[in-house]
C-alpha cells in the first residue's frame, strides 16, 4: 500500500469587488496494488482519495462553500494489451 497526504492554498481566478476569492483544503489517499493470475504484484494500482476544501468568504455578503470529493481510480502500468510471442 501507498499513502498520500496533500494540502492546497490558492487564490482563485475570481475577484468580487475588493475580495479575492481564496480556496484551501487537504486530501488523503491510498493505493492498493493489483495481483495478477500468478498471484504476483504488478505496478497497476487501485486508488481512493478523499478531499475536503473551503472556497469563498462571507465578507460583504458573499458565499462560503465547504466541499467533499471522493475519487476512485485505476492506474494501468503494465503490458496488458500485448500478445505474448512465446509460451
């Protein structure tokens, strides 16, 4: 298994009046290796990530947004689609 941890702090492209809209948050993730038919590990992984963030401000009657994102993905890192030349 591989674990990941990240953080973000950025000014978005939006400026409303004198207020620059900011975004900040953090993310955590884990990758699980795939085993092939011979029960050996390959470099292909299944990935799961959770992100929580806050965007905006309540100053000058603007809107502040809290968001949660869950991402599930697969990273293919092997020769899955090549035909073997020899047995």
